[in-house]
């Protein structure tokens, strides 16, 4: 058990030092530093508790409340990262009310009740004068529910963030999208395992309370190891400044509510957009962003998004990648390109990876690139035979 705690402290402290050394820190980076600092402190406290330093102190109960900070601090990082917004006073209140309530609850019992009562802790529950303390039982339930509740909130943030990315990015490979999905599913798997196990261990249930802390700490070490491993691979997390381009020009509610763009002007912009796509082929730039395309048309990102959604009926991602698919098909049809591989054609058409090419191509044509190419070459050969 002690080795697991030390491993967790080392991992979280290492990630903290790396994040602190990151240049040009943005708001998400600062919240990640706060979370990692808390995680390191929390595990150090847990280590002292394991060594029985606090075994006979009532303040051991106060330390249990630190659990109510873990999910809110982590969620605060996710919220700022996906929305590019500051934490509002209302959101801060929502996030940290459970922890503050626990502190107030503890202080009341510490100052008023504990001196005149007989206390005992059995199977994770507090008994006062032999009776189960119901108010403390409420916080036990809160401990069980807080992470699943924030995980649900995390899911909706992730869903909204994906929509914003599709409005501004033509290639999601370099964005922190996979990183966020990794964090979500990692937290989901840990919750699916630990929450039912914790419930079954309450009051001497079907699971040993002695084994539960080992499982929790093991999950903590695994979490920081995976976060560190993939975080270093995704350099925008621990090295380079996070990009806020994914949310540029996107409003919280209706993004076109106050755009001031008339229907007639939108049609003009739409015509100019289609003409530019055919003549200048900006989609061949694999890193094309909505801001760059809007600048080429001398319009705002919001107006470009309005034209695409209201007239074209597509988001930016689907619009640009649709042209890339057309470009690939055009290359497939040209006999001069038959010596090229499908991947080479895709890269020449603006795609940045085989995975994104296959996914987008199948979405547009309802066929895999290889099946489409075989069908196309077969039709060309049949047409040649009829010609002769």
C-alpha cells in the first residue's frame, strides 16, 4: 500500500513540475497546476494517515473531506479547457459547496458534539454513542455520487466541445480531442469499478473496507501514469500552449443571433465561398482553419459559420473535407495518378492521416476508399472495352 502511495506522489509531483516549467501558461494550464498540486498534497496526507500519524486524531475526519475537492478541481480544468471561459462565481459556488459544507459540518461536531460523546468508526461509518450518525452518512453518500455527477457533466462538455471543433477545424488530429476522450473514458472506467465496490463495502457489506483504499490508490496511480504517458505524447498538454482556436467565433447559445448578416448578403458570401473553393482550392492545406478561410473572404468567422450552417447545411469540418474527398476522387479518375497509392492521393488532397481519410471518405461516399477505387477502375475498364 505504501509503495502505491509513494508511486502516486512521485507521478503527480513529476507532472506538476513539468507543467510548472511550461512556458506561456494559459488558464487551463494554471488549473491543471492547481489540480496536480492538490493531488500531490492529498496523497501525501493519505500517506501520513497510512503511517498512523493521525490515527487518534479527530482531524483524520477533516482530511476525508479532501475527496470532495478531487472531482471539482479536475472538472474546473476540463471546463476551462473545453470552453475557453473563466470560472464564474456561480460555477465556483457549485463546484466547491460540497467541500465547504463538509468543513462546516465537521467544525460543528468538533466544537459542539465530539467532546461529550463516544465515537467509533466501523466499516467506514461514524457512530456517536453507539448510534449511526445520519448526517455523516449523508456525506458518505455524497462521496459516492460526486464523481459520477461530474462525469456526466464532463460528457456534455465534451459533446459541446466536439461541435465547436467541427465549426472551426478541418482536421481534428492535432487538437486535444483524443486527449479529452481518453480522460473521460479513463474516469468512466475507474468510476464503474470503484463506485459499486465502495457501495458494497459500506457497513461491512460484501466487500472488505481494508481492500478498498488499495484499489482507490491503485486507480490513482494508473490514472496519473496514463495521463502522463499520453500527456507527453500530446505535446499541447504539457509542453506547448493550448490553442483556443477551437472556440474562436463561437457563442454559447445561438451563434448567429446578433450577427447582423442579412439573407441576401449571406447568399453573396456563399457564392464567393464556392467560387474560391473551386478556383483557389484552400482545402489542400491540411491545417486549414475557419479563421483562415474567413480571412480569405474578408468576413468574420461567425459569418462564415452562418453561411455554412444556414445555406450550405454543413459545418466547417464536413464542408472542407467534402472538397478533399472530391479532390481524391478526381485523382482516382485521372489515369496519370494510377501509379499513386490511395494514401498518397489523400495526402495530396489535404488529408493529414490515413485514419481521418478513411473515416471521412466513407462518411461521404458510404464506401471505403479501396472499394470505391476498385468500383471506379472497373467501370472505367468496362467503358474502355465498349469504346473499342
